[in-house]
């Protein structure tokens, strides 16, 4: 085990190299470009024995991964933002064909207006594609998640593709110390054991992705749904084995100081580090607040979230996405978990960090203050609030707004 100072993008590339990916499909897009640049350099130097395929678009990048997985290769690609939107068609092929593809997504806002900065709109927009999704907080988690992703996706009970999501710039370009295990220990954890692949064999010709009539389509969708549910059990087992082999404990969900918490903040991604610091400071002052960090958005840890939030007076979800006219994606999942809980906690969704806006301590404190006020009132007047929105700018544009709305 060695410790190296590297960015989130470099952590992804290093993990892919140790995972011994066979085929890498590369198309650059900010802020993930340095991932495929690093992998291309490894292939050129001979330190990674893989086929590097330089494609003309993100659609082609995923198509290459689909083809590679169909012949039993271990593929990898990376994208974000508009690139993920452009490859959406073969993204659905990958899950429909039950291919264990791993893709890093350096989360980036979707256009327009034009931007290259971070929020979760790109990845949560694919939440119904049949892909698993893991969200990382740190460079170390990013590295670990790539190794975990291959192991989970290739499990015979799962056989679904998976995204490892890291916040663009906040994590992709942040440098931190990362512990890198020895190659042999990674090989023991992540052996190349074929599952249902390869499907394509010249000696046994097949036609894939054929037209399916209504008589059969529902059963294909049920099969994917069941495998996504199976992935939850698989993740728990793989996380535990990872802890035994590498000494780092990860889980689908991570509670922090929930004991006796009246207010629980729920979030995912890099901003959970800031929230944790705020919670720690407020706890020291006697405030009854806690944090619930979601690492696995798909499959979503429904039962675990329900039990951990039981007893809270209010739940504040910090969403880095918005379903326009509704709420953020994470809030929808949390409220679904709370539906059977009695007494039901109050729940407020705080839309924060869109377009790369920093989620600092002041924003977190504002969300906590608004939630405390709801507890005092005994009701939620507005279940969607925008605590970091510039109301002065909105008023200049002619909008009448509520502070924090």
C-alpha cells in the first residue's frame, strides 16, 4: 500500500489501471478529460495493457463499451454533462443487454445556459436507465468506488452497468492523498471471472437487441428491476469484503451523529464534507442535528433510510439537482421512504449548488435554520427552498420572490 497525492480524475485513472480494464473508449469533455488523457498515457507507455479506442463522440464511446462487454472484455469510459446526454441511447442498450460496464461521471450541469461547472442534473437524469450509481465524497472514495463498481457490476446476481459519480472540479480537480493498494491485492479482490459474457462468439452466431413484442417486454424490465434490488445485497457483501481486504469501510449509506438528532440533513457527493463539519460544530454547541450521506443512489437504500430517519422531527434534503416544477431527485426518494413512518417527520428540499455554486457552511446553516423554524411552526409552508439563490438578481430580472424560496 502506498500513498500518493492526486486529483479525483487521476484517482479514477489509477483505479481503472489496477482493475486492468481491457478496452477504454475515450472522448474528451471538461472536466473529465484528464481521466482519459491519463489512461491514454498509460497505454502508450505500456503500463496498462488495454486497447484505447479514440472515438468521435460520446455516443460512439458507449457503443464501443457495449461491443467490448459483449465479447467478454472489461470496458471503461468517462463522460459528464452534455456528453452523458449525447450517449443516452446506448446507455439504455448497456443495461438492457445486462452488460457490466463501468463509467465515471464527473458531474457537470446540463445546458443551457452554457456552463462547464458542477451539479447532479446529468447523472440523476439517467436514474431510470437501469444503471447503478455511486456518489463519491473524496478522491479516496472515488478510487475505491471504481474497484467496487467492477466487482459489483460483474457479479452474476447483478450484471448491470454502473456509474461512479464525482463532482466536477470540486472533486475531479481537487488533489488529496489517496492510498493505492498493491496490484496483487486488487487482483485477489477483483479477479477476471466471466459471468454471462461473452455473448458474442463467431462459433455461435447471435443477433442481439432484436425487436421484442409486448408479449415479452415487461418480463425484461422486471428482470432488470429484480437485479437492481439484488445489487443492494451484493453491495453490502462487497463493501464488507473490501473493508476486510483494504481496511476502508464503505456502505450504501453513511450516518453521522444521528443519535438524538431532531434535524437530519440528507445529501450526497462532495458537499457532504462541508455538511459534516457544520454538524460537528453545531453538535458541540448542543444543537440536535445529524447527517445522512447517501452513497448509492441506485439502488436506493430505502429500508435503511427509513429506519435511520425514524424519530427525527424534520428532514432537510440538500439536492444538487431539480426536476423542474417538482423537487430535487434525492428529495423524491427520501419522501418515498418516509411515507410509512409515523409520526412522519417534516421534510423540506433545499435546491443548492446548481451550476457549480459552492455549498458553503452559510448555505448549510441557512437550511438548518429554515428547518428549525418549520419545527417551531409544526408545519412546512414551502417544501422546496433555494437558500443560495440570489434574490437580488431575480428581482432585477422582474421576479417577485420569497427570501430563501
